[in-house]
C-alpha cells in the first residue's frame, strides 16, 4: 500500500483530506502538514518529519504539495532526497 502526505500553505491540506474522506470514507496511512504564516522552514521540516514518522517506514509515500518551489514542496523534496522510494508532486 502507498501512504499519502499532503503538505500545504494554510489549511488546504486538511480541507482536501476532509473532503476526500466525505466522498470515499476514512482513509488510513494519510497525514497532513500545514504551514502557518508564522512557521519557519525549520518548523515546517520538523512537522513533515513527524508526519512521516507516523506512516509505515517500509512503504513508499506519495507527497502532494500545493505549490512547486514553495516551502511545502521544498520540505517534501528533502524527504525524497533522503529516501527516493517516496515521490513528491
């Protein structure tokens, strides 16, 4: 099974997963990370690491970010750089 992590500016990640679960039901192996206006890059990276730790380490993770080149995408790219079994989109 593939895990999913959604990383976004603001509350978009939570809203996307909430909406998807309204349609498809509760999903396992899905985590979200949100970037608040007062969060720095280090704080975001720590949140992404914590979310990844909640997902199975022996399975690939598909990481969705809301803006290519933005802080959420860059944090996702760092994860892929450490473990290329994961994919960032």
